[in-house]
């Protein structure tokens, strides 16, 4: 990329991240281009779709969630690592407007974005470890788990937000535990 194209790309990402934070994933692409000081054609040359721009704007956040999953898997027993990671995914979904759409793509059978693929891969690794440990039911799939987690974030968002995540996650995990009567704490 030429220097001016790199500057435009960086400006578009910065402005898009701010716009998505303010207005969610439906932020006006024309406004993003104007605020970045470029034309709409320049925006579409760099990011041909809204989803491509959204994914680029939040790639670092998604990478951090994946890295956090790896970190937790090294530090905690599998069931606890999965629980803590799911809690952090729910919190991120609520805190970062526009991220919900990208995380939602991970809850499909074939993720639609690179971000969705990365989240699903992390969930698969953590879930498989918890199932091998005997903590979680064997019939639970990564897609099921991510759909349920997405539902928890949505429900918490409808309620009082982050405070309800722990309660909803506890209820979910008690329903998917593998023969254990001991509840798992999300913290």
C-alpha cells in the first residue's frame, strides 16, 4: 500500500471504531468516510462491505479474547477456564457496541468472518478440554455453547447489563454440567 493509502486505511479504522462505539454496527458508512476525510469510494476500496469494516475495526478485540482463552487454559482447570472466558466474552459483547454482530457469526455452523472463526476455535478448544475433564456434557457442541452465550449477553443487555451475566451464566452452566451437582462459579 502506498503511504497515502495506509494513512487513509488507518484513519478509516480509527473513525469507524469510534462510530461503531457511538452508534453500534449500523453507523453510517458515509459519515465514517466524511469524518475520516475521504470519499465513499475510498472507504469501499479498503473495506468492500460493512462487515469487513466492522471486522477490521474489532480485530484486535477479538484477538485479545482468543489470547485470553489460551491464557486461561494454561492457568485454570478446564471447566473454570471455560467459565471465566465465557463471562469475559459476554462482558465484551455488552461493553463494545457492534461487537455482538461479529461474535454472533461464531455461533453459526460455518462462521462467516475471520473473527467468528477465531472465537469458535477458542470456544472449541476450551469446551473440548472441559468435556475431556468430565466437567461438561459430551453432547454440547461449540455452536450450541456460543449460541447460548450469545443469548446470555442479549438477555443481560435487556436487563441491567453486566451484573446479570454471572447469574445467567451460572444457570446455563448448571444445566450443562456433566453429572456434577456442584455449581460452577463464573468468577
